[in-house]
């Protein structure tokens, strides 16, 4: 057996054995890339249809909450909602009028199901190991696929070809045009599991005393944005009653990810900046750790790269399905 036949045998059987697992990863990955778009389509009532003239202070929405608020997600654009997280629910408010638009489950919704399937097939650590192995096999399939493609040089699907030939062309074309992006998303998926990096911890500060005046959330956001000029506040972690520190996450324009990758800690006692961690600073390893999730989700470059990530997932699904057809046709021939 020459090298090509060996690689073809490995490529075929690795794909057959791992194909179903990779299919789940690809489908859930595509859904997560378009999570915000799908959410707006499923629940349009949770988003403002027309932007107002001026944003209402956050205290307007906070004053309507009857339970403690753990976190706040600020609007990402003019037609996005202000979201307050409390307990098991997420409360969507109109950012300009402060009116409640509706609620949705914070945990257990379709997004959480997609995340669990994508990360560990909803099987805990064992499922996580299976996902890692399937990802490594996918990377191997992408590389061996390029090797096997080279002598054929198939650049498109031929018209009027047989069903088997159509699947071979589809398999080759989908693999060719998605291979580079598939390698990028696969590698970042692996490093996300093993290169988490340390999340910035809030500095130690005195405990809040009874009846002590505290900084408002709006004032804290203003100070955080001033600490990192050019960054936009994306989310706020609300501290417990006696811990006087706001953790504010910010996004620079080049981040791509609306959640941002920078963090500023603001004291609720005097409004001072306790610490600032910018995504524009750090070693190469630290910068990669902060950016790897955005790269993996295709959000590093905005809308264009997000669609590239989605189409890569679609191409991977087409490769799996066409690969099974080719295998079945060969087995029954």
C-alpha cells in the first residue's frame, strides 16, 4: 500500500467513527455563532423595535426588580435590550424608557443546551474528553483531506454527474474552502479547554458600613470607560451588599466580541479605579488567551468573520453527510 492509500483508509474510517460526534459539534457550533440572531427571531418581544432619543439611567430598571440583581448586560446596539440577571431569570428592559419587555430563563434555555452539547455532549468530563478527541480527529481529517484533494484538484460541483460523483465533488469542495478556517476554529477550541488563563480577581477593600453612601451603577460605568478610553462598557457584575466593588467588562472596537475582553474594578465607596486590565496590554500568550474565545466564535472581526464561522460549520456538516454517503456507496458496491 502506498502513502495515498494509507491516508485514504485512515481518512475514511476516522470520519466514519467520529462523524456523528463531529456532526453534533458542528451543528451546535453554528447555532451558537448565530445565537443572538436566533434569539431575536425566537423572541422578538424581548427587544426594542424602535430606539428612543436618550438612554434611561440604569437605576430606572433596577428599581423595578424585586429580587437581587447579579449582573447586567448593556445594549450592544440601538435595537438591543438592557438585560438584568436575577436568580434563574433574565429580565429584558427597553434601554431608553426603562420599561420591562419580558423575561426568559437564564439557565436551561436552548442556548445552554447548545453550549453543553458543544462542550461535552451533555455527558460531563467523559463527554468533554470525547469532544477533544473528535476535535483532534477533525483536524487530522482536514489535513489528510487536503493531501487527498491535491491529485484530484476539484474546485466545484460538476453538473450532470452521478449521485456518487456529486457527493465526491461536494465533499472535496466543502473541505477545500473551509479547511483553513476549520483548522483555526479547531485549534482555538482545544486551547480554550487547556489554556483558560486567570480571570482578574477584585482587590480587597473595606466592608460596606450601614447607611454608607455608595456609587451608582451609571457613575461606575462612566468611570470605567474613562479608565480605558475608546472602550465601551458591555457588562456589569453586581457585588453582594457588603462587597463594595463593581466588576465592569468593556469592549474595544477591535475586539469583535460584544462582551469585550477588558475588565475594570471600581470602588463603590469613593469611585476610585482599583484595577484595570486592558485587552490591548499583556504578553503574546496573555493576549491570545483573552482573544481565543472571540476567534473560536468568529466574532473577532465582526459580522464578516461570524458568517465565516457559521459557513465553516455548514461546510463541516456537508462533509460529514457526503462522507457517509460515499462510504455507504462503497460498502454496498
